[in-house]
C-alpha cells in the first residue's frame, strides 16, 4: 500500500479523479477563499479527487465565538533596552459579505534615534456558520457531513467547527 502526502492549493488540485482517501486542511486556508465561486470550485475539486467513502477534514474558525469574545480593540505596549513597541489589533466585520477582517499594527521605536517603523498586516477571511458550511458541501455532492466543535482547547464552548 503506497502512502502519499501532498500539499496543494484547493483551486488547483492536480491529482487524478477518485485517487485520494483523505483530505486534511489545517490553519483555515479554506476561509481565505472569499468568493462563493472559489469556495464551490474548491469543494468540487475535493469531491472530484476523493475516493468514494473518503474523508475531508477542514479546520475552520467559528467566528461567532471570536466575535463574542474579542470584539473590543486590543492594545499592548512593551519595551526592551533598545526599543519601545505598541501593538494594536482591530477586528472589522462586514456582515453583508460575511467577511471578518483582522488588522494588526505594531509601532517599533528605536530609543537611541527615535526612528519609528510601522509593521502592519491585514487578513480577510470568510465567515461560515456550521449550517452554511454543511450546505456548501451538500450542494457539491458530499453525503455524510459531520461537524465537530472544539479544536481550541482553551475555548469553553469550542471556537472551531
């Protein structure tokens, strides 16, 4: 029995039809597909390469838990001998598009020169409710769909679906 592990993007799977026993996705890459046609294409590609009776495991953030727990902006400051740091984190929700945006800004001030650098990153992810995700998979042809909460062990009610 040959075991093959391969890493590919959802939209460009190159494996032959019905050739895979299991598809595993960790770290929420599926959520970066913001458009419905991209999401459907990704699911169709998975369905096409999966053997009958195969499994798909996708790790997905439950944004409703995040929104409930982290809707307030977070600011933090700290310093070392040579630098001062100020970090601010903001979350925006675009409800009509179902998009969650995470913005992270860090100001780094060099104490000796006063030089300030700004480091910024923004991530936009698609928010899915468990029922929406299940419906997407059903529309493509997946039959047995089970959602398991709780990959985040620190969450009281499971922050992942």
